[in-house]
């Protein structure tokens, strides 16, 4: 994949090129050096890409679903072949530890491609209901706008479902991680995807992404990112009555019930909260523990953090890499300073740039206790290795605290009784609840998405394909 570095390209109608426009440097967050650049392509390139996808749509929608599924399977095989190189590329682009990148940015995307192919084969493309036949077909051109934090997985989750549905795609990946998008596009072309079915444009969200979201010839916009950007995308799409799928982050609680095995639950919750240096929308960055166990939890939490050493992302022993940029590091440190000012106590962490590694945008794993419920670090998504500990009096209080949040993406519940955990899970206002350490990546057909400020619509599985279809009811 070394040949991908340099200036990332655009792909339109099966042809690679580098457009004119402002150039943005791509920074390696571990070495703090420039690894290449990308062009902010803008509206004219977006228009060309959408036109290409629109022209390719009728033939792709008419392609038998078995052929579409087979193409996804071939792409999965090629991704598995290139998985080590792609994981290393992502690790260098955004600082993800290589051990995590291999699992989440190579193995998981391949699993999603295969799972989407299986789902497509069993999908109810034609369904009889009350004397009518419901016919589902690909809705048209999908504008996919993806983030930097889980770049390959987020691209595959959107693109695989759209292609399975019979829709065509224009992808605008993050300008901070453009090379993996180019690598995936090469894989789809090698797998036999016809020209124009999958197109790639490069640039920033405010320039290229906005032009894509506002394009009148889109059938659907699928966006993953911040609430602020999501509101902007939805507003631009609304002007053309374009449907949206929005996954806008979270402030996910890990609810440790009184009957849980405390060391196991706390260690698992800390791992979930610090995954990818906290740069995960479903990271459990709020840890809810019984007030009666707070004293017992202190030592366990401090010890758990020691199992997350900082280091070179390319080193398999590294559990926590740098944050994606100096700007993101400084943003996280600002939240920590604000938490201390609000009365919080740093159980771990220093509130300063980490000196554990000579270079890189590192922040030490930070656990904060004693914060009021209205503190920013409790209520806002930090997107860094910061976990806020909250205590509760009883289960009703735990549910109240967990739901007292503008977000509603994900949660975890830990209990010695799975039935009890399920009962509590059913009371949480989120799109997905994981019990006793189940991982999202182990369930590639389970739908993912949120409620409240975490957005709307779902990715993965049956619901993920359905997002990109239109339904015609034929009555006779």
C-alpha cells in the first residue's frame, strides 16, 4: 500500500485522477510528520461523480442480487488478502494501535462484506402483504460521508449496504484518512464492480462534503460524524428532500449493577471507554457504579488503566495510540481542565500532554471522579481517553442517570444475572445495549445507530440494506 501515499486521488467512472484545488496535508499523528496530502475537490468534482453514479444506477439496480452479493464476497476475499497492509495504513493515518486496526479495520470490514452478502440473498426484495406485492429496489445515488476514527469499517458499512441494495455510491471520506478510501476503491474495482457504481471524491466536510450533501440528484445521504456537522448535513439534504441516515456519536454509559463481578466489569468498561484512545462513538465514557461500591472501585480502576500502555501504534504491545491530531489532543485536554475546575478528581491522568512517548499527540488514560451531573465532561462527547465515573443509589437511579443525556447511541450493562441485565437494558434510551462485554464487532448483522442527538437510521444487517431501497406497492 506504500504506492497509495503522496497525493490521494479521486475515482470517477472508473478512472483515477487528481483534481485541482486547495491542498491539505495528511499528518502522521505518531511521528507528527507529513505523510502526504489530499485536494479539497469541491462542487464541480462532486457533480461529475454524482452524474457518473446516476448514469450507472439503472444497470446496477437491474443486476441480479446474486451477482451483487457475489461481488461483495469477492471484495471481502481481497480485503482479507490485503488486510495486514490496510491495517498498517490506518494505523499510520490516524494512530490506531495495529492490534486494534487488524481486528476492526481489516477483519471486521471483511466480515461485514460477507454478512451483507448473506443478508442480501435472504432480503425480502418482493413481499406479499394484504393483496399487494411490495417491491424493493435500490433508491439511487447514495452520498456516503465517513469519519476518520474507524475509517475502513465506516466506509464498508455504508458502501456494502448501498451496493447490496442496488444503489450506487459517491464516497467522501475524511481528509485526515484518505488513503484507506483509495485502497478500498481499488479492491472494489478489482472485484469487478462496474465503472461509475462506486466513486470517490476528496476534501473537507465544509467544502466537498457540503457540496455532496446538497446535491439535488442524490437519493440518500449517509453521514457519520459530530452532531453539529450532522445537523448541517441534514439541513443541506432537506432542501432537496433527500433522505438521510445520521450516526452522530454518543456519550455511552456502562452500568455496573450491584450483582456484577466488580473487577471484571470495571476492567471491561475501562477497555470499552479507552478503545482507540476513546475515539469511538460507542466508547463507554460514562461509568456508573453503585455508591456502596465506590471505595472498592478506586483501586480496581487505577490498576485497570495500567493495562493500556501508550506507545508506537505499529507496536503490537501498544494498547493506546496518539489522538488523531494536535487539535484533537488540545480539545481533550481542555475538557480535562474544565472537569478539574468543576470539582472533578483525576484518579488517573495528569491533564497535560503525555510525556510517556517522545513524539505523538498523546493524552494519558484519564479517569475522573466526583463530577456534578451537569459537568461538560459528563454530558458532552469528548472523543478522547477520558472516563467520567458516576455513582448511583439503586437501579432506578442508575437508569435515570444513564438516560439523562442528549445522546442515545450505545450502552453496556454488567450483571451476574443476564435476565436482570436484559431488564435494565430494556429501560435505556439507546440504539444498542451490550451485556457483559459483548462486542459490536462480533455481531456484524446487528443494526447499529442511535436515538436523540445520536441521529437516526441504522447501519448493518437487514435494516442497513433497507435504508437504501425504495418500496413500490403493486396491487392487483
